[in-house]
C-alpha cells in the first residue's frame, strides 16, 4: 500500500502527474480553507476517479503561521499512521505556499519514503532528501516523466470539460488523409507571395460560394461555381491542381472557372486547410496526442462553448495552435491576440504554449501584441518548417 500526500493549489498537474505515474493506493489531499472554499480539489478528484485510489481529505490547513502549519502536518501524519500503519508515504513537495511546503517537509522528512518535486518545465520528477542522514548517494536520481495525460485529461485538469473533437470522427480522418498532400503543398509553399495572393483570392471566392443559414451558425454551399479574373498559371495552377487532386474542387487546367465539391470542401479551401496542415504536422512530429477542432466548456461557464483549432499534448505539456488565413485588419489585431491569450492562459496552464499560425503576412500591431501576450507567431516564412518546430517543442 502506498499513499501520496499532496498540498492542493490552483495548479493540478504538479500533483496529478506523479499520481498517474505511480498509481498509489491512497491520495491524502491537504486543503486550506481558501482552497476548499474554491473547490480547488474537485479537478484533482475528477481526474483520480479512474485510478481507484482512495481519497483522504484533510481540510483546514492554515496557510500562514509556521508553528500552526507544522502542528497540522503532524495531525495529518498521525491520521495516516493510525489508519494505514503499513503504508508507504510519499510526500509531494510541489503544491501549497512556501511556508506550508517547509512545514510539511520538516514533519514528513523522517516519515516519507520519498519526497518528490514535480519539475514540469523540465519534464521530470526530482527527489529531496527524506531524512537527515540522506546524502547525494542515497537520494534517488530524477525520474523522467512518462506520457500520462492526453488532450482531454490535460484540459480537465485545467477546468475545461472536453466534449468532442472533429478529428475523433473516422469519416473526417478519412477525408483529411485524402487532402493531406494538398494541405501540405499549401503549407510548404505559403511563403511565396504569389501563393499568399491565391489564398486571399480563394478565401474571397469561398465566402461568395457559402451562405449563412437563417438564424443559425450553419452554412450551405449556395454558389459552388466560381471564377478567377483569368486562368491560373504557374504556382497558382500547381496549387489548383493539388486541390483538384484532393477532390476539394473541380478545375481543368487553362480554365478560369472551378466548382467547389461540397460544403466541407469549400470551408477547407477557405481556411480549414491550415488547420489540417497544423494537425498533420503535430501528428507527423510524433507527439503523444493531437486533436483538431476541440470543443468543450469551462467549469464555471457551462453555457458558453469554446473551440480550439489544434491541441497537442506531449510529456504532459500542451501546445495550443490557432490558425488564421485571412488578411488581418489593424483594428481587430488586438482582439485576435486578446482572445488567443485569454483562452491560452486558461487552457495551457503554467507550462503550455500558444502558437498563432498566419498564412498572410501579419501586421506590426499583431506582431507586437503577440509578443506581449507570450504567443508565438509563426508567419508564412516559417510555416514550411512547422513539423520541425513541433519536434523542437516536443524535445
């Protein structure tokens, strides 16, 4: 039998990851009055339902006054020893505030078989001396993290209830595989200004072809036949041939006219191709889990749905990718960046990353705003290297 003792804070992952790696029999959850009032342990408890671990709640821990915290830590230790005398105690020294941490380490140093620290930034579990007699030779070496979280589990830990992902649908994956080559062609050549012009033109023509249904967010393909001002040539013709080979549209070389195949194809050409390209890039980079078109709600905003373009989880860290193909207007650059940062901060946690992929050259306003908001802006010139960028993030 083993017991993990954790100090609950707003950050769930630092307590959750070692539990999922080691699968203890019991988890002793230490809560201050403030953490209990805010229900900070609920996200952790939800994540533990599938582990079969028994949860022991120890509420009322002081968050100030070293002597008072130390007395409470002694009470927690006594409770564990009285109820499970043969249990192996592991103390997680990552949560709580600094004073709580110092008091609990002092009390559990000679009781715990191990005192661990979750170093999420470096993707490993560190160990502290668990007794005064320990030296460098007896302290365990750091343990590399294993992939214990997928995208839905990571989101739940952040207070976001995963509902669905478009990429989970088998029919969508089949279609995405058929158009993968076309999407990769666009992504790898988008640095060419001529291709950026084609993307802008196709966005405009797809908008003309699509029509919003009355009183609905749904669209229909109202005018599938569209035309350029002159027949595509050069790189434009190559791109159109790729789109035609993927059955996204019907087009014959030398013609200015083309026909969108169906609603989904028009939406893909309008901008969905960049999301597909990002999804394929993270998949090809070998990440643990990747999802496209993720939908769900926050715990405190059950009626408000949110959607993320692409999310990838690897070694229990999250990469949040948003994709934009339209030319930015200076008046909405701040709005775009603010939305990404506000969603990103909530969903990525302390150690996640948010990237904004831009198929058109971003404005100086957006570049500055993204820098301030800690959003990595990936402009057209870098999109062709997206898989390598993901591999670098993956480590």
